[in-house]
């Protein structure tokens, strides 16, 4: 049997025998870019059912159909971890979203802060980056990218049962040890290039769910800080064990 290398995230339910129609972009990618034809095998996942093998049963220029065969991987959900970050330059924002999807964040939330450099993001493009990252890294779940929201509004509605790991550049110094507390929902917060304002810092400190932490003795750029914080969290409290 030919080896299936291409992985696609789809919306449809996946179970043996199901048909999965392809939209124009998917058909273009599989049949024009990747040059697959009838009988080719690919892997599908949908963030709910796990990963399945599927066979191309119709290959048009602008449409196509896959037929689902057996399951190849069970669903693996990431831990209940959100990444909140202030958008920076486009390429670095794309990087943060891609890395968050690879590192196993469940939800990615761009937030504007007082010193945010960019107050617009293309949510649809960021969602596509998250999907491509999940396809590429072998995950079976695509994290949701939320619409851009103000940090102050997000904090006003902060859920009582979610801890907030506040990466505070003012604490630059020895990195913290995170003590596992089972069953806790978490979020990581990374600031913009300009850091957090005094008002934001005060607001964050006033929130009982906040855990301010240092990411070591050097000030990291926001994109580096996001990867470092995700690493620290996954290693101490997440699914790396
Ligand atoms: N311009 C700021 C740095 C901002 S770095 C200054 O010079 O102070 C961007 C974001 O990365 C910060 O808001 C913080 O969330 C995170 N960060 C970078 N280095 C960090 C460190 N050593 N400890 C904790 N957070 C850090």
C-alpha cells in the first residue's frame, strides 16, 4: 500500500465509509500542487474523531471526493491551555501562532494592550496558519484562533477557574518552578515589544488567578518568549510527561 504522507484537516465527520467532498482550495492543493490522482491515499483529521486514512475517489480540477478508510490515530486533545499574546509584526505574529499550534495550545487569543504595536490581525489567515501547523506536526487537533480582543476586556471577564501565567519582563531573573496542580485550566500571557504598562501590571496583579513569572535572566523578544513559556508550561504542567 502506498504510504500516505499528506495530512489534511477537514470539517466533516470521519468514520470508515464516509465520503468527504473537497472544496476548490483542497482539490487544487491535492491534484494540481501535489499531483495526486485517483486511488492516492492521504490522512485526514477534524479535531474530533482522530486521524483516518482516506482514498481519492474523484479528482477534478476544482473539486474532488475522498472516501474514509480505517482509523490511523486516536484523537489527542492538547491540555486546556490558552495562549494570549499581543500581536507584533506580521511574520513574528504568524510564527507565534504556528509555534503555539505545534506546542499544543488549545486556543490562541491575540489581545491588544496599551503598548501593542499592531491593532489589526487577519484572524482567518492566523487560523489557516494554525491549521497548517497542525497538519504538518502530526497533531489531530487544530487550536482555535480567537478574534482580536482588548486585554482589559478579556481580564474583566476572566473565568474564575483558569489560572493566568503572566510572563512579566519586570521579573527578569531566575526562572520560576511551576508546581503541578492537577485539573487546572491555564492561560499564558505574553506582552508586546513595548512590554506591559504599569496600569496593566496592577490590573493583572489584582486578579487572584494570576501567577506572575520570569522567563529567565534575559529579556526575550515576544516570539521567543511565547515559545519559552509554552515549553516551560508543557514541561512542568502539560502533556510532555
Ligand atoms: N520592551 C520590554 C520587553 C518586552 S518583551 C522591556 O524592555 O522591558 C515582550 C514580552 O515577552 C514581555 O511583555 C513578556 O511577556 C515576555 N518576556 C520577555 N522576556 C521575559 C522574561 N525574562 N521574563 C518574563 N517575561 C518575559
